[in-house]
């Protein structure tokens, strides 16, 4: 049985998966891939396949619960000292990760912005990224 294929779906590429979690910060929610900003002091080409650029970037967010803090409830007067209480501020999603990917060879690096350590690497997947061998066998 021949299944008809939608041409729009057939031309869509499958992008490499980003990590779902960071061992130290927990679950990561990723935004869409977007073209990287062009900066004059950074080379926009891919170092693996020489794609002229721009590369694609995505930001990842983790859930942050701020520490409790003390707030003053009532001012002090001559008769009594100030009243204080401990409050818990609302938790929120904050940008903590950055991913960069080459649209041509799909090589991908994922960094934690806290200390700029690489937490994930995905090697290139196209033949252009792999150097040719004498017998023309890739692997």
C-alpha cells in the first residue's frame, strides 16, 4: 500500500533534540531556533563544514525559586520595635542555557550560562562535515 506524502511535510528536516534536563538545574524548556545575531568580532561561519552563517541559537529556561527574605511589616515606634516576617517570592522561569547549531551540518553545542560549561554536544550529521578518506568510506 502506497501512503501519499504531503510535500510540505516531506521537505521538513528533523532537528537534533536538545537536552530535556540539566543535572544541576533540573528541567529545561527550550525556545525556538532562531538565526544568531551577526557581530563584527565573532566569526559567523561553522568551523566544521564552513557554512557561511548565520548559525542558529536557542535559549533554555529553568524554574528558579528565589530564597526567602525578611520584610518589614510594621515600622518601629518609641514604644515597640519594628515587626518583621519571612516571605517567599514567586518562582519563575529564567534563561539559564544557550544552544548553538549549524543549520548545514547540525553540529550542536549546549552551554550552561552560569559558568559557560558545555553540557551537551552533538556531532555533525552530514557528509560535508566529515573529511574524505582514501577509499571514500565515511565510517
